[in-house]
């Protein structure tokens, strides 16, 4: 069953154009100019239950707007969203009962109080019964080790600890869908590791559907089966990361170092560079594997070293961003 | 060589001040709705005070040497003055202490409080045009045309108001230094804002106060913020008296200036030692 | 019924959190505990000089003025406790602070006001009670059951009227998209119209503040009723208060439809 279905979703904003300089400021005081901005432009997709999906795209591409509409913060201008069959724009209180949401840049924890008070508050807000509350807290403590700072006031927590606190607060009521808006932003390596481990574990143990937006490619590589790339309000790519890589970067490079300047040609690989005894071959992944190519070459000449260069994931994403649909 | 260098530096500083000043005007203009609601609300306060005087004067001609028309003029001019006398320096210092930017602000080549002063001038120019002028016009149309007693008194008022502006700003700047020693300034700012206007005759002229209170207040600098310029405007003081009072006003400007520089230097030294 | 029990449960816990938060910053609370009473008492004290000079204003002597002033300040204090957020709605709109409220299974307006009780607001209750007590003594107010009940009903109703107006003013931010500086001038407007006799204003304004914006029912009409011992016993104020809150709720709902979060 699909956890989320989105059909022909559109969002437009009316903006007031601000004039520049003193004369501009005076002019917009007297007669403000309005412009319409189409932030999300007729997008459709569906997400099956229990999947981890990443929304990526350049800043201002419309991914935040899309996610905000999915969790009911913004009302769509057109189209429809169903979360487990319910429309967040119409049945907000019912839909949010089954949602957990974490904004990486904004905490929902009570700033001046010990972390545990914020968890207690969730217990009251979502009417979580004691058993479930304690069990959830225990499960999450095992993954995130929050008990060591649960009595510290939130304002004194490090960003990583606060983020872990926010994740726990969002998951205490066992939501079926978890939205994460840039969950690893600004975190150190250890912090990122903890968050990713948590997402994977919670997805495995509870079957939670996870939607995340991120600029961190590590998040995508390590967490997501599926990637939706949004640019200029439209979906430009939607699919598994591997497929995307194959499609955008069908070729790999092989750098071979020979003992002397005698090098070999290969009919399935093209030489794209040579510097003395170091030669760079480019080959199509569909035609030959890297291992096969190395075998062929080393059969015909003595080689010192061979390295396969993958296209970097950020290059792939950059290429995808650049695409119009 | 040296002379040219200093002159160039001074010219550079002048442009810097000019830019800060202009930036503030633009910022103030950006809040379209705030400007309109600000004017409307300030006018309402002015009307309330005017109606208060009209109501309480019913059946009286002059009380303590002031007629109801004097009080209406007093109210309108006081409201316009309030626009010029609303200071932002306390908030400014409070914020930079909270956000910990004081240390970096101190590293700028321009003295910190000079920046604040010119920012203030920028804000005030904007609010004078956007709020002060409309208030004056609305007051003139609907309450009374607030004419000064005569040209001489108008001139005296203008000079005296310049000094009141300085007293008011210096006091605010001095007050803002409290931000370095207090955790939360807001309650203090509230007290300052309200009590200062009350004790300086901004709402009720202190000639209505009992003698002991008048004696006490006249020994403090606050009456020179609202009361003196307003008294001059409605012509309650003869020219020699006026000049004597303005001498005292100038004296207070100097005192506050000295006190401010001293306290500011001490405070800044303390910050630099503590490392912000 | 379940729904009510749910809201009561959350509210009780939020109040607990508010008290705990306040206890984290005792200096802050003490600051307001001193500053708010000083402001009101100095203001009312200086008024005495003028009123004594003239004898009365529109037939209200200083004791009656104290009664009116105290009554107004008390409902002001209560509205500060529950509804002061309304003044800052523009900030919530611009900064996208409604996002979080929209994600919880509670009414947005409820969360807006009840996730942060402004306990500091209660410090205004002190000068209110002092001036009111002074006024009661000066006018020989009799503390019989009818008067006490009326007084409580009036305070509750007046708080709701204020709350309703704050909500409606704050809701305008959804359209203006600006952090309106309501705090200073709203307070001054309410102060001027509730702490002094409404009758000192021109007829048109009295009508406006009676029928269009029912500020008159916060203190002026109820004070008149209590002082004369006649009238509805505060039921009119209460009725208008409930009506204003309901109206404000509808208006807010309308405004929230145009909510656009922040930084899309």
C-alpha cells in the first residue's frame, strides 16, 4: 500500500516585489508590486509504505514547499495529497497524529527546560499511554543513547544532542510517516552517523516511512533506496540511486600505470588521456566491466597499477540539477 | 603627509556615517504597514491626551497659568517630540550583547556609539517624515493649530529641543550600558520609557505637581527633555528666563557627556579584559 | 467530553512547564515584578495631582477614577497572562512559527496562546489590585456576594474582550506579512480608553468603542454598574467577551488559510 500519494500538486505564491535603494523603498511604500511565483509545478508521485525517500534539489527548487504541503503546513494551490488515504489540507488533526516531523534548523524542544520535559509534553499532546511511551523511549535510547543528557536543559545541549532529542520527540507517538527536513545539517561526523543509524533502525524495526530533504550526499548514499530530484518546481529525476548513476554517468574511467611507455589499445575502451606511462581509458559500463578491462590489458602488457574512477555522486547530482524536463 | 592622511580618513568616516544613516532610513521605510499603524496609533494617543485636557478643563479658563488651548498645543507638540525622542540605542546594545557581537563591533574603525548615534539619526529622519509630520498635520486639523507663542519663542524652542535631543540620547546611551551588567534589560527599559516621560513633563506638565515634587524634578535633568522646550513653545517663559534655563540645559548636556564618556570607557575596558 | 479532557490535560501540563521556565530565570521575573507596578503606580500617582487641582473629570472624582483604573488594570493583567501572544502574531507569521502548531493534533489558535503562558503578565495584577483597593475604600464599595460575583464575571468577560481584540489585530499580520509593533501602541490605546472615563471622549468615539469595538465594556460600563449597584451584574461584559472570542476565532481561521510558512 502507498503511504503517500501526490497528484498534480501545485503551489503558487504571491510576492511583493521590493524596490532597491531609497527611491525603490519609497515607491514600494506607495504602490507595492505583486508577482506570482510558481514554487511547485504540477508534480505527481507516490511513496510506498516503509520506504526511505530523499528529496533533493538546489535551494529554492520547491522541495521544502513540497514537504511542507505533504505534512499539512501549507495548503496546495492545486492538486491533491493523500497520506494513508487522508488529505492533510482537510483533515489536519487526524493526519498529523500519524506524522513525525523534524526540522533540522528549528527545534520543537522547550529551550529552557530539561530535555525530558519536552518528551513528557509529547506524551500529553499525543496522549501516548505510559507503556508505549516507555517502550519507545527505551528503544530509542538504545540507538541514540539519550539517557546521558535527558536531564540537561535543552539550551545547553550540543547541536548533535539536540538533534537526537528532536528525533526522539518526533517518534514518541510511533508515527507511521517521518518527515525530516535537513536532519544532518551542521552536524559533525559522529552526529551524522548517529542520526543515520537511527533512521535506518527505526525504518527497519517499525517499518516507518521516511521522507527526508537533504543537501548531504552521504545521507542519500547511506539511507535512501529512492531519490526524487526537484528543480524549478518540477521533478527532474525519480528512481533508485544506482539507476540514476547508470543513466547519468554510463561511463567509468580506468587509469592504468605501465612500467614503460608501451601501452595497449582496447576496442571497448577509449583513451582519453596519456601522460608518459599513465593512460586513462573511458569505458561504458554496459559494454565491459572494470575488472574485465583490467584483465584484458594486463594480459597484453605488464602493468604497475590500475584505478577505477567512479563519477562522483555530487557530479551526478549536479548534472541532474542542471537538467530541465 | 600626516595631515592629508587624517583628512582622507575623516572623509572616509564621513561617508561611512552617511551610509549607516541612509541604510537606516531605507530599513524604516521597508515596513509599510508599521509606518501606517504607527501614525494611526500615535495619533490616537495624542487625541486621548487632548480629550483628557478638554474634559478636565470644562468650567475652567486658566489653571496655574495655562489655558486649555495651551494644553492642547502642549499635547500635540509633545507627541511630535516623542517621535524624535524615541531612542533605539538601548535595544541595539542589548542585542549586540545578547548575540555577542560587541567584541567585533568594537574592532570596527569607527567608535561604537558614534555608529549608534548616526543610526539613530537615520531612523529619526525617517520617522520624523513618516510619523512626526502626519501627527502634526492631523493634530492641526482636528485638535488645534499648535502655533508657537511668537517667532522668538519658536526659535528658542528649536534650540532648546536640539539640546533636549542630546540629553535624551545621552541618557539613553548611558542607560544602554546597563546591558553589560544586567541579564534582562526589558523591564528596566519599560520603566525608563514610561517614568522618564512622566517625570519630564511629557504628559502632565510638572507645574501641576505639588511644590515639593516640582523642586525635586527641577534639580534633575529630565525636565529639560520635554518640559523646557514645551514651556518655551507655548511662551510661559520670558526671554531672559528662557536663556537662563537653556544655560542649565546646556550644563546638563555637558555633564551627561562627561559622565557618559567616563562610564563608557570603563565599561569597554572591562569588556576587553573579559574578552567580550 | 473527551476532547475537553484532552485540552485540560495539555493545558495543565503547559502551565506546569511555564512555571518551571519562569523558575529558571528568577531575576527576569523579579525585574517585571518591580517594573510593572512602578509604571502603573507612578502613572496613577501623577494623575492625582491634576485631578485634585480640578476636583473631578466628567464627574469622576479621584476615588472613582481609582476604582475604574484598578478594574481596567486587573483585566489587563489577566489578558497579559493568556492573550499577550496576539501582539506578536506578526513575528510568528513571518518567521514561520506556525509550522510547529500545524503539525500537532491541537487547535492552532489554542497552541498559539497556550504553549507559552506569560506568567510575567501577572505582575501587572499587583498595581491593579492596589489601585482598585484604594478606589474601593474611597468609594465605600460594599463587598457583598452579588458584588463579588459580578466583579469576577466582569474580570473574566473583560479579559475575553481584550483577548478577542488582540487576536483580531494579530490576525491582520497574515495579510500584511509584517511584524506589527502592536505592543507599545495597543497597550497605550487600551490604557487610555479603559483606565479613564469613556465619557471624556467625543460622542462618535464613545459610540465606536461601545458598538464597534466593545472596549467600553472592559471597564467603563461595568465600573459604572458596580458603583451605582445597578445593571446586569457583569453578564453583558461576559456575553460580549464570549462573542468577541468566537468572532476572533473565525477571523483567525480565515487568516491561517493564507499562511505561507517561511523561506520556501
